[in-house]
């Protein structure tokens, strides 16, 4: 138990100190490498990457707030990050250490005007969960409803810009951005756009009134789906930094073995999760964009429970349609259509050189594999994440043809994250049969 988040001034100095250590370490490694064999220099570089990845992860974990949340986002996209950094950041996916209850009690009184023992019939002092920007406590309302109360840590909303500026500088100083993109520098404008998109989602996530609205919207879009469970907002016990929701129980993803979930049940869960993601992206264009395994739970009838609606991406119709077009054309091996779809997504650099069909086919055969197999796709035995890494070196010479797209950062995050979740569930499913109707909807909505 710690006393609470670090103050804004101390946050700046801790992040600046981390950045200086990372930059100094790499400068030393580069100078040393001038006098070493290539083999020794590579060994030194790998050691520096591991050391600095650990430094970054430890600092983000201590500070909580925006930088820890970005670290969690980055760890999900581990296929695209240097191994040393992604492995270090993976520790941030585990539950964060909680803050002292006195901090939580003061925040509740500041936001709702009374201490927890007055606001609730029962309020558990021990947190139910602790995360990067707040922690959750179980409670009971005066009318007997079982609820969870999410309380934001004091001060984290005021440190977003400073946190992100320092983190961006640290990643560039450490060479992580260059390494993550195939040893080629990212244009400053593209990097700025990516961080602007991250900032926009973080600002929304720190506004619990916004999250309450998101919960209501997701209850509405999943109203007709009996297998997707969304909590209900308790408005009279919520504010900008406190969110109270009805308690919706379920088994966590790492509890399925102990609970004896059969393969048939795992397959049903996988289908329900895949359909929910497809409906959000292609039909409702409102995407739950935080696929952290802690934001999911499951029930013995195959139901999927969704938690944490702070990070939500509103998908423009043209982006949903371009995604659908890229998938459908990839399956059909229509490489002109794939190129057009990627341009629509903002991934294909309009000023870059043309891309040969053989390159697209290489990636299509890996990324579209779940859609290509005639049998139910087995997520547990999938090697897609390893195959992507294997293709990256050959892609270096074609990087001028592509660019980061701020529009799809959180879409790709959700898809990659849920691929990992389905692997952990060990689900199997006929993916193409499930996604086809939703691709039709996205394309029809754009043309209509």
C-alpha cells in the first residue's frame, strides 16, 4: 500500500531523470561500440535495451497515471515493439499496487460531498482492483444494490501533457521508436499525430462523466445481445472522478482452468467475444478500445462481461468501411483493392512508391489466416504473432510506402489485444462466417 500518486513536480523530475538515464546509457553504448566487434557491440546493445526497458517500466509503474496507461497500451502491441521493452512493459498489465485508503476516502468526499461511510451502506476498505489511473472498491447502496466504485487518483488528470511529453522524449532518446519501426526513423509529424490520438483517448478516460455516458451507450448497442453483459451506471453516486456501477460478477480469464471451463464453453465464449468486437467496429462504430484481460469476465453459460469503458473509440463510417474493404479484398487476393483500402485507412503513404502484389500476399497469408482456414480456427495454437515478427525485416525497404495512421491506433490495439485474449481463452471458431455479415453492414453504411 502506498501513499498515493506522485505530485506533478516530482513526476516531472522522476520522468526527466529516467530520460536522462536512458539517453546516457545509449550514448555510452554507442561510443563503446565503435571499439568493439560487431558481435560484442550487438551484445552490449541488447543489454542496454533490457536495462532501459526495465528502467522505463519501473518508473511508469511507480508514477501510475497517464504514463503507466500508455505503457499498458504499448505492452499489448508487443509484436511491434522491441522485445526488451515489451517484456518489461508487460509487468504493467498486472494489477498495480493500491494507494492508502485515506487517499481514496478524501477523494470521495471531495467529489461527492461526504465520506464513504455516509454515501454507502457498506464500503470495503480493501480495493477490489487497482489500476493505472484509479482503483475500484466493492460497496452496497442504501437500497441494497451491490456496486463497484471506481475512484480516480488525485492529480493524475493534471499531469497528462507533461507525462506524455517526457515519455515521447524518452522513447526517442532510447531509440525505441526507431527500433520498433524497422530501424527507420518515424517522421516527427506522424509521431506527433500518434501521441495526439493517445492524448485524446486519455483525456476522455480521465473524465468519468464521459465514461458513464459510454457505459450507457454500450448498454444500448448490446441491448439485443443476451451474451454481452454491461453494468449499469449509479448516477447519484458518480462524478467526474468517481464512477459507481452495478456489480456484474464473472470468472476472470486466468480462472477458466480452475473453474473447469470445457472446450465447448471456451468456443462459445470466443464466438461471443468475436461477435461483440465485430458489431462494435463495423455495425455500431463504437469500439471498446481497452482489451486488457482485466476488463473481461466470463460466465458458465458463455456470457462475456465487459468492464472499464474509459477508452472508447468512435469509428468514422469511412474508416469502418475501409477496414472491411481491406479484409474482404485481402481474402479475395484483390491487391488493388487492398491498396485502396489501406489508403482509406491512412496507412498507405500516397507519396510513397508502389507496393508489389507479392508483398501484400505475404502479409495477407499471415494476417488473414483466421479467415482462410476451412476448419474452426484454433487460437491457442496460432503462431500469427511470431509470423508477423518474421516478416518485419523484409518490410524495411518498403517502409517509405507506409505511414502511421492515428485513425487506427486504437482499432488495431483492440484487435491485437483480443487476439491475445482469445489465445488465452483457447477458443476455436469459424471466424469468416461470423465476420462476413458485419463487413456487409460497414460497406453498406458507407455507400448509403
